[in-house]
C-alpha cells in the first residue's frame, strides 16, 4: 500500500472539485485532487453547448471551454491531481486525522488528510425510479449515457427520440439530438410546468419545434429487441396516469432525463447527516458536514443547474478547510438553524453563525411572481421564481442578527 499525507483531499474533479482544489492551493494548503475517470473535468467535459460561466467568468462559454479554463488555473496553482483513481472509502479518526482509501492502477493509495472536500457530483435517476412498465430493451439511455456516446465517442444513439423530463438536461439533450439530425418526437414532463430554465425552453424546444407535453407521463415502453414506441398518458393532480387518455408515440430511443440525486454513498457510510429535501448532506455555512473536517460542495451537496454555483461552493468549502486547519476544527459557534418556510423546497446551508455574510442557495416549490425572499430583517425583491432556477443570494450577517431565535425561517412572501 502507498501512503501519503496532505492537508486537503478533494474527491472528484468536476467544476466543484477543481475550484475547491485551486482555492485550497492558493490558500497555501497542500492539496491533492483525485478523479475516478481517466480525465479531469466532470460533466462540462461532455457539454459542447454554451451557457457555462455566465456568473463565474462573466462570459458565455461551452462546457469544454469553461472546464479547460478552470483546469489551466488549477495547474498554475500547483495542485497535484491523480486520475483513474476511485475513492473507495473514508475513515474518520480525529479532528485532524482522516484516511481516504483510493483504488489506483498502481495499487491501493492511502491518503492521510486533515480535511476532505467531497465533490463527487450526482447520479442520474433511472427507469426503476419512475414507475415505467415494459421490457428493458435496447434504445433506453440516461441523458448522461446518451451525451457521452454522442459527444465523447461521436455516435448517434438513435433517430426517433422521446425524452422523459423537461429539466435543463432533457431540454439540452433534445436540442443535441435535433442538431445531429434526429427526429425528437416529444419531451414528456409529469409536472404542469417545465423543469428547465426559461432560456433553455426557448433555445432548445421552441427554436426546433419540439413538442412539450406538460402534465404527462410515459407509462410503458413497447418493443421486442429495440424500443418501438412509448405509451404516454395525462396525469391527475397526484401525478397518477389517467388511463383513458393514453396514446402511443413511435420511436426507437428513449432518453431518461428525470433528475439527479447527490452521489453521497461514501459519506452516508460514515454517518454524515442527510437532508431529505436535497438528498445531500446537512452543512453549516462553511459547507462542513456533520462530521468535523469533511466538507461537501457542488452536485454532491445540492443539485445545481448552474456550474457557476458548483464552483463557488467548492471555493467556500476550501475557505472552510483553511479555517478548520488553522483552528484544529471550525470553532464551536452558536449555530442558528435555517429552515425553509413558505414556498421553499430547501435552503442550503442549514446552519449559520451570524458572524459573517453567508450565501444561501434555495429553490421554490412552485412558480411565483412579484415576491420577496425574506429572512429575519432581510428582504429581496424577486420578479419571478421558478423551481428550475436555483435562488442564490448573499445575506449580510447584520441583517439576521436581531432575530435571536435559534431557528430562523427563509420564506417567499407576495408583495403587499
Ligand atoms: C446535460 C447537462 C447540461 C448542463 N448544462 C449546463 C449549462 O448549460 N450551464 C451551466 O452552468 N451548467 C450546466 N450543467 C450543470 C453543471 O454541469 C453541473 O452543475 C456541474 O457539472 C456540477 O459540478 P460537480 O463538480 O459538482 O459535479 P460533476 O461535474 O458531476 O463532477 C463530479 C466528478 O466526481 C468524480 N467522482 C465521482 N465519484 C468519485 C469517486 N468515488 N472517486 C473519485 N472521483 C469520483 C466524477 O467522475 C466526476 O468527474 C449541465 C449539466 C448537465 C448534466
């Protein structure tokens, strides 16, 4: 077994991990970044479409352009990276001692580290989680699989395509297939409103005349060896299919773009507390989990529609790691719990110190216009909020000081 000793160990080299490792190295911490695949970059590597970096670099870039700029910056900061290295387990011994066991091509590598920044991204939801009947035949792909086949290996997975899910991933895949000459027959969305950003609905569906069925679900996939058709039905208020409305769409390919779930198996194994709303870890404002010195960022913390926020969270976690190492642990604070109130599905982070400004990320439960986002004495006007668009807002600490409750609620309130 090979042994190493570092201050910061970053798990996963997507945008969150790369930004975290860069920041940690810039802060003077000895940092190693470990990536499972044979290449650094995570999801943006396979994204040839624009829409990346609008906030972070103030430029509209493709996923590949964005990630290569982050990688260049990381190399200049002197981060050590190891690819083809799968983080298998994390062991917690004490405040400043954790072991991370990594399977590499040259054997098992044991990294002894003071802090871990966990940025292993999210996994795609699959057919078994969607209540779709029928055989598991050829022609069914998750969006990530279809994107990898098309944009990394240059192969078109099918010609007549139905996409399940109108989140950004589904919308972008609809456009990718259309641009490659496939016939995108429909995007099927179970909710009564689209799941993706407004700009993606216009640029990916309207511009290509791709039909969007809102309030509908795919109930069955039909075919013997390969997909031949799907059955689609309207759903009722409880999202149950109304059988009398069922109809068929012929197709040879079904792409499942039904959402992502934070990939936190390794953290759950060591007992990190999980928020059932985000399905990611519960964290304080340093993005430190319930286990001291273990931080989480990016899609492993909360599924981000924008890469900018994933990278920003990586940097917040790196700042947290620096403070943690300096103090032999984040100093015990009088933590205040932040709770999602009216029309909010979740808020991250879950605990704040009220001693410094904090960035909150939240999502609404249902679309709403002309509202305030309100927390203690802080109110921000919001013209339009949609579940697909993550709210990101910086709260000045002095605006939440006066409310001396141990739990304060963030809520969406209509204009008076
Ligand atoms: C199809 C699609 C289109 C998108 N389009 C846009 C867009 O237009 N604009 C935008 O701003 N954002 C977009 N996004 C969102 C953006 O890509 C994500 O928010 C971002 O990639 C999340 O970064 P991450 O680092 O958290 O995760 P990821 O990018 O998923 O990276 C996680 C990394 O961790 C590695 N890993 C996992 N487990 C282990 C392990 N055990 N050991 C070692 N390594 C491991 C993985 O291999 C991966 O490289 C899109 C996402 C998708 C899926």
